[in-house]
C-alpha cells in the first residue's frame, strides 16, 4: 500500500479516537446527571410531579443508550480500521 493510503488510514483512526473520547466524556456527564436526578428524586419525590420526573429520567436513560450505541459504532469502526492498518504494513 502507498504511504498516502497509510496516512489516510492513520488520519481516519485519529479522528475515530477523538470521537470515542468525546462520546466517553458525554457518557460520563450523562451518568452524573442520572445519578443526580436519582438523588433529587430520593430526597424530594414527595414535592415533585412524578409523571414529569419519570419522563425526564427516561429521557436521560434514552440519551445514555444512544451514546452507548454511538460509542459502540465508533469502537467497531476503530477495530475494523486497525485491522486494515495492520494489513497495510
């Protein structure tokens, strides 16, 4: 394979690493929000509108699932790209 092709693969891999880091950071934030929400619910459930609380919690959970799916996709692409990179050397 050409040096240019190897550079393209390395560039694509670096971009995937950045995406992975971004999704991990977003997941950490989302998990903190979920834990904070659960703490608020435990302390203040009696004065909160429970249907709204549940809906908000489900939205946070759906966001977490979406981020996990995106992270999985990026990691899968990284693995495939790593294989291609190992074949080009």
